[in-house]
C-alpha cells in the first residue's frame, strides 16, 4: 500500500509537470506580434524616423557651427568638447535597416512605388550620416548576424551611391505602374501621391 501511494504520487507529479511544460516553454511567442512587419508600417516608421533623424543631425551641427548657443556658459556644446552622437548613429542605422527590409518586401511583391521611396529615403539617411562621419558601413551592412563587422565604404563612393539611388527612386516613382501604390495612411510625406 505504501509503495502504491508513492507510485501514484510520483505519476501524478509527472503528469502535472509534463502537461505544464509545453505551455511554460511557449512564453517567448507573442500571439499578437507580427512575424514579418507590414510594408505600410515600415514606410510609416521610416518617414517618421527620417524626420527625427533630420532634426537630430541639425541639432548636432547647428551648435557646432554656432548657429545656436547653449544658455549654460560652460556647456560642452559651446566649447567644442566631445559630445556623444551615438544615439543619432543608432537611429540612422535603425531606420536604414527598416528601409532595407521595406525595399526587399517591395521587390518581392513588385511594388515599384515602395522601392522608389525606399531608394530615396536610403539616399537621404545615408547622406545625413556621410556628412557627419565620413566613411560608413553600407555595402556589407544590413546582413544581420551573418556579418557583424561590415567594412567601411569610402565616403566619395557612397555619395555616388546616393546619387544613383536617387535617380533610380525617381525613375521608379515616375513609372506608370507605381501610380496609386502608396497609401495616404502610411505615406506621411506625400500623402499617397507620387510627387516625383
């Protein structure tokens, strides 16, 4: 009787634990999260983040060239002491990553307008960072964990890349197939109207 009771208790615990393991191990799956972000959401975020990046870069440079002055007499901004611009670097590369993903999705879906906007926004954000830092990782960037140390491309070559991206983006937006592909709810810049 004593052995039967112990066996029953052990079996009961084993059944309870085996039933709860599956549910417990599923905690990292968000049932409400999108596995792949929608292309309209990427466009909305990219245009909004590009505007914020423009402000951040102008804020850094306008103090440096003394178009603005700090109200504090010994401020690092006014005395050319080193300031930390890593937040701006991270923000620019975050939006460049989203634009890269948006472009890939648009290429797969054959949506010319989104590819054109992605090229133009890439050129714009890349140009912002080139003006601040010079040589940047671009050709080997945006590959995820497969390349954690991308090479830095030459600043002059990247300016040429920006010009090529702009030309390609304008041509894609002028393509008759691109008309009506952008939606006003996700295009904060032109409200869904191809303005190229």
